[in-house]
C-alpha cells in the first residue's frame, strides 16, 4: 500500500542490479531478438554457475570483441557455428578454447543431407519410375500445380543458359527480372524443382479401394460409403476424384502418374529405420538406394558424423573429413574444416551452448511480461537479480 509510482519502482530495480563478483572462466555466447528479423542483441552466460552475465545491445563483431577484451580471464567460449562470434573471440581471446554448439552441428549435418536429396531429385524421379507425367490423369488442382511447375522449369532453363554463357549474376537478374536469391540458387543447382502431387487422405485406404475396384464396384458414392465403414473421415469428393482418375488411367496408355515424395519426405524416410517404414515406403527407398548410391553414401556419412559427436570419437574426425569432402555433403565438410578446432572441442569438451539457449528462453519470457518494451538495462536488472 505504499504510495509509489511505477517509474520510481523501475528506478529502484535498475539501481539495485546485482554486480557479478565471481571470475568468468567458461562463457556461452549467443544472439537474441529485440524484434525478430529486425534487431538483435547478444547474451553472455556463465556456464559453470548457470547465470546470465550481461546483455549486449547488438551482435556486431566489434561490440562482442570489445567486451571479451575486458575479460581476459575467460578460458573457454561456447558459441554457435556462425562466424561472427568465433571471429570476435579469436581476436579478443586468442588463447581461449572455442567450442561449437553440438546441437547446431547435428542440425547442420541433417540439413546437409536434405540439400543432397534436393540436388538429386531428378535422378530420384527417374529411379522411382515417375519420369513421365500425363496431364490427362491430373485433377484440376494438380493441373494448376503442374502448369506452375512448367513455368518454373522454363525459368530455370533460361537462367542456366545465361550461366553457361558466363553472364554475371547481376546481369542475369537485370535481364530476367528475377530476384538475386533465385538466380543464385538456380546457378548453384539448389533450385531443382520437381512436380509432385499432394499426399491424400486416401493413401491409407488405397489397398481397400483397389480390392473393391477389382471386384467390380466402380461407383464413387458406393465406394465412399464402404470406406466410411472402414473408418474413413474424408469427403465424397476425394473418392470421386480417385474413381475419375482410375477410369482415365484404364483408358489411357501405360504412362501412369506416380506420386513423387518431397525431398524432405525422402530425407526422413531414408534416415528412418526400415522396421518403422510401410511396405510402399520400403519399396520406394530401395529403388532410390539402388539408383542413387551417392545418396546412400551421404546418408552413411551423416550418420557416422552424428555418432561421432554423440560418442565423442574425436579420432575419427580427420578420416571422416577426407571421405566427406568427395561426397554430396562436401560443402558441409568444408564448413567443418574451416571451424575444425571448435568442432574438435565440441566432441572432446563437456561444454555446449544448450544452457545458453535456455537462458534465452527465460529472457524471452521476461521480455514478453513487459510487452516487449523493456530497455536493455531493465531486462538485465530483472535477469541478473537485485541485491
């Protein structure tokens, strides 16, 4: 019941911020968002005592380097795999051990395999026998998707023709009118678009539908009613479209539309244990593995890298790099080479940036309690505590 204003309370909190007295030996550094995609700050944590040390107003290399230079007692710096914090730590504390975050290493390895699958989609499409698409077998919605795919394919071909003529990227952007990002992706082979139909709610019921169709039931409404007795929750329209496509397929030639899973789906299926796959998925993955052995090699390399990180087998790092540099994940291996010391420390050292991420979650909670309008000194006062 004290007659005190809000501003007075905030001034008291700011004045009574608890200063840090313990020496900082193991520091965790990461960025956090004042406003996502607009403005970022830096958080520094004491990993030994699990406390927030300070908040910096930005994530610029100069700012982080200046703060680290004022703390020469730091012996270990745990950070993510972005180059900014690593460069700042190398300049400010050349004798400190840098440790790459293990979670980011695992995630980067999975992303590298996904990119390898995306670059191999043309070969994968041929491997599963979906090289020809008959537009007569498409539904109206799928036909619109297919027309968009043809437009994108034409765009990619035009860009690649200019790339083969050694036209600079800036000039390609000027001539085609497409974004620099798209032109760069196509020129690097990262935009290999593949047409695929959507997964349907009927997929789980296709064996039953095929059996009913073979027995002579060709009426869509009747098939829908029988499916409802099997637990199907979809609409009559979905079953009617299936029957229409089935009739067209029987009248057409042996060219038949086959579903091509997305690159993300193929990546997930290839890294899933065979015992957990359906029969159809197992057949699809077996066909891909038989026709694209380089993709199997990439998967094995990713699995061995992740096992190396989990089991701390640092002696296997150099042989792994030598093998991976000649595979579909060569770009990921190049990144490991550039950050080799920090990656080796991530395998051998007990420290990682996981608890720093947890402190960022706490910071976000406090920031949202103040509706995102707190200045950095008030945020720091609330996070570090008062005397």
